C-alpha cells in the first residue's frame, strides 16, 4: 500500500531515527509499503522517515532489484564521485553533491540477519543519501550548489 511522502519543511525529516528492534509483521508491512511508495514515485530509494516512521529502515532499487536495509551502517567508503542528486521529499529540485564512489554497508534483513552490501556509482550515492535521512540529513544540506534548468540544458548540449 502506497504511503504519503513527507516533504522538505516537515520537522519529521529532521529527526534522528531509532533502531528497529522487532523483526515482525509490522516491519514487513512497512517494508512492503515503502517499496510500493518508492516504485509508484519512480524513486531509486526511500527511507522510513520519508513516510513518517522514525525508524532506521531503508529500501533501495537502482535497477538491479530491491534491497531492504534495517539498521544500516556505512562501514567503509572509497573514492569520490560528484554529480546531480534529487530526493522524493524535495520535489522538482536537484543539487550537485559529492559522495563516495564506493561504499560498503552493514545492515540487517527483514528477519534480523546481518549482511553486507557494497555499491558503486549510483548505488553508492543512493545508499549514502538514504542513510543520511535516518539522521535527519537531506542532500540540500550537503550540496555544493542547486542545479537549475539552464544547467541541465547545458549538460544535454554537451552530450
Ligand atoms: Zn531523499
């Protein structure tokens, strides 16, 4: 079931989320709703606070299938990438944000089992972006500058 996405300006996006301790039906329904909401909005990631739940839960799909992350922590990073980034909670805007090129995240799955996932390029960017949400951080806090429509047109001309 799709849930409503909270937008920038709402205090709920600025809270530190609590760890998830119970891996029960309530979590599974949240994960299902978060995936539904992300796909419907055509996003590549969604964090629980974006649907008003202040828990450390994230879903990501950059085109290689759904990844569910409970209590995710970035355990290593490598390199740097710089590029355009948006957010379902910041509609119609994009910013130029520097992120690690590669990250490894340790998290728990829907049953509480620990696992690690390593992502490069877009997946690395997405993991960093979503995990920031769990600490009340938006990409707009970290961007070098806002990307305007003219900038995007220039980008297209280069291609
Ligand atoms: Zn976001």
